[in-house]
C-alpha cells in the first residue's frame, strides 16, 4: 500500500451548495442520503432488531464518504432502549475529507439529534494520515475505526468479526475494483456466523461474486419504491477460510490481573475498566509510575522515516491514539503537565535534514503532524539558538508520566484493586492462573494475566523467546539559573525539556548496564549532547560553571527488544509450539497455539508514551473480540511470539 494519502477536495456549485468533484453523484441531498441509509443499510441488515441482547455488534462499511451511514446507525443505536452494549463501526475511505470540509458537508442535516452527532464526529476527526484511526463516543460504547486508504489494500489487513456489512461507495461501473472477487473473499474472511449485508447495487456479477464467497443473496425493494437493492446472509456451503475471525476470550467474569503499574499497566487498567472489567494491579512499589514512568518528564512525537517503515507506522498510530486518550482524560478533569506548544527535532546533520524533509513532502504528511523547519524557524520556535534546522511536531511535546499513570488509575476508579507486593511466579490451577509472591503466598487469581512489568516480564511469564535487554538511562536536572530560556521540548541527539524549576536533559544509553548509581560522567555526556543541540549553552560558563559531581538527576532502565519494537499481545504456548515444531515450520502468527489468558505489554524502550495506550487498546480489543485498532500486519510486528515464530521457520526449535 502506498503510504501517501490523497484527501478529497471540496468545491461549491453555482447555488452555493458544497460538493466534492470526486463524489458529485453522492452529495446532492444530505437528507435523501440519510433516509436511504436507514432503508438500505439498517433495514437491509435487519437493524436495530439484530443487535438487541448482544454484548457487541460490529458493522463493516466499504466506503465512508461523509459518514452518513455511520451517523444513521449511531442515531438508531441511541434511540433503541434494547440496543447492544457496544457498537463497533469500521469503515474504509480512500479519499477522506478534512474535518473542516466534513463539517461543511454536514451542514443542514435533517434531525437535530443527527446534527449533534455529526458535530461530535467532526470534533473527533483524526489527522489525514494513512491507516487505522480509533474514535470513541458515548463513553467508549460506540467506536468508529476509520481506515484511510484503498479498500483493496486495507480489507486484507483488518481483523474483526463482522455482524453486518454496508457495501457502499461508488457503483460497480465507476469503481469495479471495489466489487471484485478479492474484495468478496475478504468479506467472507471477516464474516461472523449469520452476518448480513446490504448494498444499493443489484449488478449480476456482484451477486454471483458474493454467492461464490459464501453469501446467500436476494433482491429487495429499494428506497421509496425505486430500483431494487441487494441483501444477503453469510451461509457458506463449505469451509472458506483458514482461521475463524476473532471471538471474545472465554471467561466467566471479566477480571484481569495486570502485573506492573507503569505506563503500560495503567493504560491497560484504563482500557479494560472502560469495558466493564475488574483489574487487579500487582506492583512492587507503593504507587504507580515509580520506575522509568517516574521520570520528571518524557517526550512524545511521531517517528519519521524515508520509507514510512513498520516502526514509523506503528509509532504514528500510537501517537495519534494517545493524543485522543489524553484529551479524554483532560476533559474528565485530570492533568499531567502536558505541554501545548509542540516539539522540535533538530537534525543530526544536513543530510538527515534534507532526506527526511523530502520524505515529509513525498509522503504527504499533513502539517498538523510534521513540518520541516529551517534553522531560523527552529530558533524562532525554541527561543534560543539551535544547531541546525529539523522538524516541528505541532502536537508533540512532553508530560509528567507518573501523573498520567495517576490520571488513568483515577479514571478507572473502583474497577481497580491494588496489590502492593512483588510477583515472583505464576501457576496454572484449573481454568485460571494464580500469581504468587516471594513467600509463595497467592496474591491474586484470574483467567487473564497481563505482564506489563518491563524487564521482569519475560522471566515471570516464562517467555524464553524474548530477546530483551536493559538500557540504563541517566537524566540530568539543571537549575533555573543554569538553564536556557527554552520555550518548548526539543529532541535530537538527546533531548531537553523545560521544567518549572529548570531544565531536564539526557538521557544516556548504557546497554546491559544495571547500575542505578548517579554518575558524574553520565552528567558530562548529557551536558555535551545538550551543548551540541543548543550552541548557546556552555556548561563551563553556565551559573558560574556546573560541577557534574553535584548535579541532581535520575537513573531509570529501559527494556528493549532486538528489533526495537514492543511485545504486545497474546503469549504463545512455547511448550506446545515445541511439541508441534515440525508442523509449525511454515506457520503464521494465527497458527500458533497460545497460552490461554496470558498477554504482555512491555519492552517499550524510549517510546512508552507513544505505545502504551495503543497497546492497551489492542489487548482489550483482543480480549473482547472487538475489531483491532491496528492493521493485522502491524499488530503481528508487535506480537510477543514473533521471535519464536522466526525460530520455528528456521527449524531451530528443539522439540524437547
């Protein structure tokens, strides 16, 4: 899939009504479009009756447009007193509108309730970047997972169990690729038992293609007596897929044990509590956010690369989802010292400045995400001299990670039970796991355990195929009298974050160093890097000369994998994999046997703020059988079993 997204454009007719040249046949009448959505897509799929008494109901749409079908479905859900507990709506749009244009197109919609929903939608509308974006409404009970890109590329990457399909978009004559056998096969791969579909078109090849994919289709009366439409039900005569689409984890009670209360663990508590789960947190410290999450400040920003690599895509998705979650926390009255003036990245050299600036332009990143800046522009933003130009991230910045952990715990409220002790081992007893302390005393019991305790997660979970290392990081704090008047957080070779009482800079990157002592030499390294970023800073002259031996600071430890990506998702049953090693030599992630109820979210390296919320949402979605918030290939790049899978493919796993 091309990483460049081409948004839709908005124009106006002679009578002043808005339209998009690409969609001129669609938006002549907003009122008519909504009435048709109700008849064709809700009525054609037997809604709202079919979602009643359901925990979750999932709709997959092939063309979002201006969101009329989503808004009509949301409005019907709100109006139904017997509605499902959670409504998950997933839609694909190749040429999305920006929030402003979407707001314009929504003007004049028929019902006040629908207009209010449209306002919420445009307020939550994401940046126009490729891939999946998870939007949440009604306290998280209604989710819109909007996928920006070509349906031909994105449909195979979705992972969900659809209960209803809205086959919308262009007519088959105008966009034949969207009505091709490959699309129909993708729908069959995602269809739940008895899933239904509806579409405006009755084209013969569409009906035949859907039938060959396992859908039993028939014509139905169209809107207002107009041309017929097509409805169908998934009823395959034979097995048509290798893997069944995801189902909720089978448990009698929604209760999970989360080991570790840093950024990963607190994000998990937040996302699970929002779905009605009880969470027992086991943490060896007296409070949350005491290790790396206890640093005075941490930075957050997207990750740029010339080829929009897998790591860049995951970091961008995590960054955008985290921003949405933090806004929700702030709207609920929680504060965690989030900066609001953006973040600057200073290029390492002129070659990096040139190549990544070219990448920003060629990939079509919106200016809200990243902007190339010259040295003069960077200096104007920073308020102090800088070494060279680079990039400005308007939504990047810094925050207090421990305060964020506290906010997430507070939002989860009574759903959390705290156990202030260290987990030493786990044991399977019946259909549940028991976590024990150092004295072999049980701490908690549950069918679900999630390991978010960083460098100890692999040991405690018994994961042998987890090539993780620790990296010591020492931070340096400069007093206000020695700190420059930096206006915003700045990164490059190291970073600098302005604090209320001075400046935070660092951090060292000492691989396999477990020493927690504060070292003068590490302070020297941090000061040298800061001077390279900010030429106006001279440690020898600042405040009469800084003595590294007396500077305050903090030491924390990162946990990193060999591929620098975190370990997020269901844990493999390594013993079962070893027993089946020969059969699994050509396996894919979905083929691997999993340890029932064991999950992990750790090894975030230096990107805990960017990855923690998305990782928690991914695990919560896996447990609940909800659509994944990330493309399946990207989720598989985070799968904790990926290193085991490589060993299996190489035929190097010892069956004993």
